[in-house]
């Protein structure tokens, strides 16, 4: 149980730290947020918890494929935010990401990458 609390504290602490940095510098906050810190933490937790190498490798593999369809949202978000406000933009971003992911998953399935 203590290990889970440590994992939560470190992971949550990173999110808070990034949001605090973003308050002071848009560029630095964006750069740090763009780093795969959560993925590195997840891979580290899996390794420390003696998960099989195949499971760790699969996590990295699928993370790559799942990141790609999220990228259009980062372009649409600033445009939508200026026009519709925060919550409608969040909703539109979620819908956009789901739609792009679905199309992307169907497209890469042709090449043997099974995401759904």
C-alpha cells in the first residue's frame, strides 16, 4: 500500500509541478508537458514492479501509436478556445480526439497495427 501512495505522490507531484511552471512560462510549460514524463514514469513503475519485458515494450509501442491521433487536438485547441471558451473547447477536443483516433485506428489496421 505504501508503494501505491509513493507512486501517486510522485506522479501527481509532476503534474502539479508542470502546471506551476506553465503559469510562469508558456514555452517551458509546454516543452515539459510535451516530454513523455508520464510514460517514463509508467515504464519505470512497470520495471520496478518486475513486469515482463514484453509488457514494458508493449506499453511503449502502444503509447507511440496512441499519441499520434491526439496531435490534431493540440492544433485545434487554441483556435477553439479563442472562439468558444474553455469547457466547450474541452468537449470539442475530446470529440475530435475520439474521431481522429477511430479513423487512425481503422487506417493503421490495414498495416497490421491493431489499436481497437
